[in-house]
């Protein structure tokens, strides 16, 4: 099999944030897949709680400088990078002063989720795609981790479906038990509309709670991975109803080979995505 290109996009990656199941998987998986002969790139948001000096982040000037329009306002896209030397792996960071330079991840010290998490999600997903375009690196698979990546599938399958860089890209979405309380901003789907996306394409997330946002990601993905032993019951039911290929939960001891084989299956099959 050819040296497939796999883009990993995660809400969290260890060691840049406190260790979680998602962050640990998003750190170890790219390395393991790279060691199995794939070419990889890895992205995450540049949350303000990341110690940039200790982790040796630095801005990539040639990739920065674009403005993304979110809710009729311009937001500069800043790209940073750091290396995990032991893994021979680089991690790219999507940054913006308005959205990410606060000393927290998705909620404040009182546990209240930020009111602009919807716009942060939109900015992050669009920022990843635009950066990959600037890199000139066409991925065979985009593997999304975390609800902040939930718009990547719809953007890739709708807004960028005719772009030569993404026309053959498959999307895999990993479902975790990382629910957020309540809903994102009520205008989430209105703000998320972009080129090639019709009025009804985001209807499933009109009430943007964790379940509906997850279903939106699943709807436009080619395949799904159950990344936690238990996930939201209604989302799991929806996944099964779509009849998309799904990899069941894999224990930390043996997931690498299972994921690698699943990628191969995804690359070989043709899927019809909504």
C-alpha cells in the first residue's frame, strides 16, 4: 500500500494540556501510525494555558497572516509549531488572540463554558483547512478528535469537496464521552455557514448541544471510531442508523494495529456521504 497521508486534528494533545484519554491517544496515535509507514501531520488549538516557552512553540510566519471572517468580523490566523523530538513529530497550533489567548481551555475557573466556544470551533476547523492548503499537503484521511473538530467533516465534504487537495479525502470522526453542558451559542449553525453549505445542511445541529453537534460530524464523516468505552446513547444509536463503518472501542494495549487496519479499510472503500 502507498504511504498514505493522515491528518490528525485534536482538541487536546498531551503534553501540551493536562493528560486526558483523548490527549494521550492524540499524542501516541500519530507516532504509532507514522512508525507503521504513514505520513502524518497533527493539529490542535493553541490554548492560552499551554506553556509556549517550555514547550518551545514558535510562530510559522510563512503560514500566518490570513484573516478568517467569523460572524462578520475579521480574525487573524496565527500558526505555531512545536516538535516532540522523541517521536520525530511536529504539532501545528491554530492561534488567535481573541479566541485562544486566555488561561483556560473551554471553560473558566468557575466551570462555565465560554460563550464563544461556537466561534472558536468554527475558527479552529477553518484554520486547519486553510493551513493544510498553504502547506500544499493533500491528506488521504482526516481523523478528527473532540467536539471542537465537529465542523471539519462538513467543511471538507461541502465547502472544499471540489478542491483538488481534498476531493479524495476521507474523514474519520472519533466519538468520546467528553460532553459539554447545555448548548453552544444559539446562532452556531448560522455562523458556521460557509461556501457550498446550504440552508438545511446543518439542520441536525439547529439546537447545538453535544449530541446534535456530534451527529453533525458523523453525518458528514466517512467512518466513525468509538474512542471511549461508553458514548452518548442517542449518538451511538444515530451512528448505527447511518450504517457507516464503525470501529468499536479498542483498549490502549492494542489499538494501534486496529486503527491502522481501519484506515486501510476506509481508504479502500467508496462511501456515500450526505
